[in-house]
C-alpha cells in the first residue's frame, strides 16, 4: 500500500524544466485540434482523439470519439472560430493537463453565437504523439 501511494505521488509531480518540449508538443496538438474543428477535418480528429475519448460539453452532454467527430463534421452547428486564452499546460510523464479559456464563435442555423468556456483537456502520449483523452467544459456566459 505504501509503495502504491509513493508511486502515485511521484507520478503527480510535474517532470520539471525538461517538460518545455512536451508542453510545446501538447500546445501544438491543441492548435491542430482547434484548426481541425474549424475545418471540420474528420481525418485529423480521428488521429488527435484517443479511442477512449470522453468529451463533455458545457451543457453536460457527453460524447465518445465517434459521436464527437460526427457532431463536428455533420452537425447542425458550424464552428467559425476558436480562440484560446489564459492557457496553462502541466505535464505529468505521458499525461498532460491543459487549462484554458475558450471563446468559440458558432453558426447555429444562420444565427451567430459566441460561447465563452473554461475548459480542461486531458492529453496522453502514445505512439510518439499526443492525443486528447478527455475534455470538460464549463460555460462562463449564460
């Protein structure tokens, strides 16, 4: 039990200055995701989403990988732009947490809306690339 606790604690400590490379890789993956969302690029989303993706929207809806991709590619709402601010990255070995404010402009049946969200992304590194395994959003503007 003590060994399990020590191992868990050691995994919860960021790896340190050498993480700047990993942080840059995660931010690049996040930017690739952002561009794929606007472009409705199924192929890129298939690569960037982990098979076990849990994608939680600000209204509480949850989607798996297939549902999240389908909603973007063929959904009624069209994402026009995504801007990220106040972004921080914490790397824990092969796991990274990204916290950011997100402003998303959407075209919903001809009506433009802007959502302001507080979002937590969880990324894992597998096969030498970072993949999004979870997203959880909180809407900041009612």
